[in-house]
C-alpha cells in the first residue's frame, strides 16, 4: 500500500504539470496573431504558476485549508480541463478530469 501511495504522489505532481501544459496548449492553438498566441501560450501557465505559488504550494504565502483549498484546486485543475475543452481536445479533457478526480480523491482519503 505504501508504494501505491507513493505512485499517487507522483500522479499528483504530473497532473499539476498537465494543467500547465493544457493552458499552454490552449494559448498556442488560438486563432490569433502570432505574437498574441505566444503571449497566451506562455502567459496563461505563468498566471497558474503564480496562483499555485501564492495559494497551492507547500510553502505558499497564503495557505489554504479545508473548503477553500478544495475550491482553489477545483478552479486550478478545472482551468486545465476547460482549456482542453476550449482547444477542442474533448477526449483529453475528459481523461484529464477523470485522472484529477481519482487522484485527488485518493489524496484526500490518504491525507496526502
């Protein structure tokens, strides 16, 4: 069981990176001028990184707990799901949402 919990910690990290990749993909796939596409593709994940640093990380400036933490993570990971939907990657969005739901549920049960 210890190994399964360790794997879930790895999955949690990968879905954090997946949310960043999803919003970046969304930004780069917009039908806009090249410069704006680059701005969206690099700016959208930068915004998520700042939010995670302020509210989500272990060393966050503003710690979130309980319902506020759940709300923050729903919005943060939901941004990745929404970005995939908006970019037209419906199957990837559903798969990412399912992976997030399972991994985060296990993390709550196992207090990770």
